[in-house]
C-alpha cells in the first residue's frame, strides 16, 4: 500500500526544491490568477516554520511586516503555483518554529547572519516552473503587442480622419483669371 502512495506522490513532486531552513530570509515567486490574467507576485520575508521536509506536503511559513502589520503566508514547496524560492539571507537559529518572532518588533527581530554559498543554494533547475514562467512572459508580450497594434491602427484612423477634414475645409485659392 505504501508503494502506491509513494508512486502517486512522486508524480506530483518537483524534481528539485531549494533547501529552505527556519530563519532564512526568502523571496517566494508565486503565480497569481486574477480573472483571466496571470501574474507573478514576489513575497519576501523570514521563514518562521519549515514542516515535513521530504514529503509532498512539505511547507514553509513566511512572515513579514507590511504597513506595520505582520503578514504570514504558508506555501507548499511542491505546489505548481510556487514558481521559485530564493534564499536571500541565512540566520543562525536553534528552533524549528520561531513563534517568538511574532511578538518582536524593530531591532529585536534581528538574527545573527550565517555565511553561506548563495549561488549554490539557489541554483535549482525546475524545467516545469521555468516553462510556466516563460509562457507567462510570452503571453504578456503577445497581449502587449496586440495592444500596440490596436493603438497604432486607431492612431492611423484618427490621422486619416484628420487629413480628410483638412482636405474638405481647406480654402482653395482663386487665380485672377477665374474672377
């Protein structure tokens, strides 16, 4: 029975995921659908909880202060809506759940930084996510080009109307022989 569950999970797992730890400051690139449009939203904050590391349901809780209010978002690492996670800063912590960070404000929220190889940690090749991001870029470029074409045709129509109006209202000079 466990073998069947593992096969199903393997089908939906991403091939590689960034090694995110509690105390890291991360940028999460998330795909947002609003009506018929899609965009990428970046949420930057500190990881206060990392749960179930090697599971399909592995998740992180990211916290940041926005306009003086603490905002927490929980992301499933293997979700297709999470395109990319970048580790910006790594800090020294001794707990897995930093719930005490919720009550701290200002300088008391600082943690001791740890040196790490940023490029090695963030170099993850997830082809599906890259394809999805490229597809979003292409769609945005295509809609932009269509809008530019429509704008150009509207301007050409307006120019043609203007030229026609100038021709009809242009006074003709009479030569002295016609008088």
